[in-house]
């Protein structure tokens, strides 16, 4: 039985715009899935449907065999912006999920020490050791994004939703964080849904990649990636890797041509 | 010299410089005191009647604080309503803007009609003139919370209320404190307007009665006292702001 399942999900915005239409998707527990596609194809919208932040207009999402009807607790989320809270130190930001999630709240309040220790270890594993008491504005964008990933993971969520978390970073930092992400994924095996524009990123990190077409967003193509983990960064320069990237690029390229053809510009 | 003393010196130097310029101009151009008294004359005029002046100043101060206190409570409540609910926003904003456009001096006679002359209309004028910036800022602060910040909490299982107290409130605090600094100085304006029109107590009354006796230095003495009290209370809120929401300012110059 799939862990996360979308059956025939459509979502229409209040202004009548159909964001996604008839999406069927099933994700196994512990699977790393990437959703790629042109801007405005409803990738982020799907994340919000799965997490229960937005009810679908028709169809349904099930997680753990239960229909999603409101925000489901215990998800870790990271966005394109670090969305840290400037009134808290970095460590306090990372500990936030423990203060609010029902699963940890009480234990954390009674005995915060082991949790703080875990947070320090997590920070060290992404290269943030020594920045526990730093303020948000003292960190570079890349470091803030690392802290944001730590916050998404500290409460050991079963599901991790990553909404373009690496896209605002420079190329070197981005590749560093891919590796950090891989390490974190391998040690905890959450179910991950990554939304991205970056095909190399998707191929490097995921087990399965879904490309989406646009207006309205639909799942157009699915591609398994079988490289064993840990995957070295050098892998991204090998032919087999490049081949998959090209295959995906052509899928999306085909859709883009169609779109510009419809508009009567180019193609 | 550390940068802090440096900053203080600039601030103090400019104020002292202004008074020196004023004093010298009055003496140099031999401006008669009933047109523009020198600051020294204004201060000197306060000294013989100091006991009375302190009483009036105290009246103005507590009246202002009372009006300001009501404004904070009403402003926060209204601001929270306008900032979190779309229908309330649509319903209340036009009314509030319209109300704010009414000159508060024009309301004093109405308040006197209802409550008689004295302290009550002064408190109400101070309140009416100072609550609007608090409403607008609190509403703006609450409405500008990035939705992602709330979503992070919502998918952790937080209720809307918890997301509100943990994200929306701290996020809007800098907006709130910024409005307090504006509101406290406005509250002084409200009190003095009302005292000038309809009271037998307060610096506003002191100034009207001095002016009716052509005691222009004392009028200016009153103005100076209001300015000093205004600066003092502004400073109190500026310090509170630094203490409580310093994160919002340090983030820019760190």
C-alpha cells in the first residue's frame, strides 16, 4: 500500500484558474520523489494539498491510509526562503518544531537536554557547528538555508516537503547542500517530496522524478533513478546521469514548445 | 571615543546649537520678547511660578498617558481585527480613515458638550488623535506575516491560535513599537489642544492664560515644557523598543 496517494486531485483557485487537474500519484514510505516542471505548473500547490494546507477542489489525498482533511501534523517543510524567525537565535529556530509538535512537546519541556544535543549534532552535520547562538542576520543565505533544513528535520518527521529549497543559492553552495541533504536522508529515511526546477538536482537526489505539464498542471512523465546511494557529486558528470537529465529536459522542452506554439510566439 | 558617545554628542550638539542660534538671533536683532522671547527668557519666566507650573505639567502628563493608554488598548484590538479578518478590514477601514480625517480640534467642543470642561475631554482628545497610527501599524504588521512562516507551524500541528501567538505577534511587534513613538507625541498634541480650548488645568491652559496677559515668555516656557515631556516619553518608548524588538533593527546594521 502506498504511503502517500493522490487520486484524481484537481485544484481550482477562487479566481477560476485551474492549477492542477486529475493528478494521480503514489509514493512509497521512505521514497525520495522530485516534482519538476515549468513555473506555474502547480508543483507547490500539490505539496500544499498533500500537507493539508489547501483542500483539493476534487479528488483526495491520503497519507498513511487516511484521507487528508486539514493540516497533517509532523511534516517538515523547507522553502525557497529560509523563513527563519529573526527574534530567535539559530538554535532556538531549529528547536521550534519540538516546542509545538504534539509528539515531542511534553518530553521536550520536561527534559530539553537530549533534544538540544540532537540539534547540535544535526547542525554540525550540515556545517553549522558554532553558530548555535548566532542571530539569523549574522548568517549568509546558504547558512540560513542549512538552518532551515535542520528545522525541517529536528523532529524526525516521516514526511519532508522541500519547496525549491536550494534554488536561491549559488551553484557551489547548492551542490554542498545536495550532499548534506543526501546524508540526512540516508540516516533517517523520511519520505521526501522535492519541488525543483533543477533537473540535475532532481536526478542526483531522487528515486523517482515526475515531470509536470502546465496550465493546468498534470503529471506528464515518470522516471526512476536507480543509482545506488551514497551518490558522489562526480556522478553528475557521467554519461548515464547526463542521459537522464537530457531525457527529462526533452520532456519539459516538448511541453514548452507546445505552450509557445499555442500563444503564437516562436516555435 | 566609542561610537555611542559620538552619536549622543551629535544629537545633543544639534539641540544645544539650535538654542544658541535662537538666543543669539533674538539678542542680535533685538527682537522684543512679546514677539519672540529668547530661550533664556522663556525659562526664566517659568522659575517664579515653578510650583504652579509643575502642577499644570503633571496634569498634562497624566492626562496624556491616560489617553495614550486607552489608545494602545483600542488600537491593538482594532488593529488585530482589521489585520486578521478580511471582512472586518473591508468594513472598518473606510470608517477609520474617515474618522481620522476629522480635525480633532473640531471635536473638542462636542466632547465638552457631553462631558463638561476639564480632564475628561482632554483624555478623550488624546485618545482619539493617537489611536489611528497604532491601528494601522498593528494591522499592517499582522497582514505582512509571510504565509510560509505560519505554514511551517501549521504542518507541525499548531492551531491557528498558536501560529498567531508564536509567529504573528512577534513579527508585528516592531510595527507596534514604531507606532507607539508616533502615538505618544500625538497624544500630547491632543491633550494640549483640549486644554487650550476647554480646561482650567494643564500646560495648554497655562499658555492660554499667559497669552491673555501678554506674558509671551511664559507661553514659550509652556511650549518648551511640552517639548521636553514629549522627548522624554518618546525616549522611554525608543528604549523599550530597543530592548524588546532590537532584533528588527540590529538585523540591518549588523
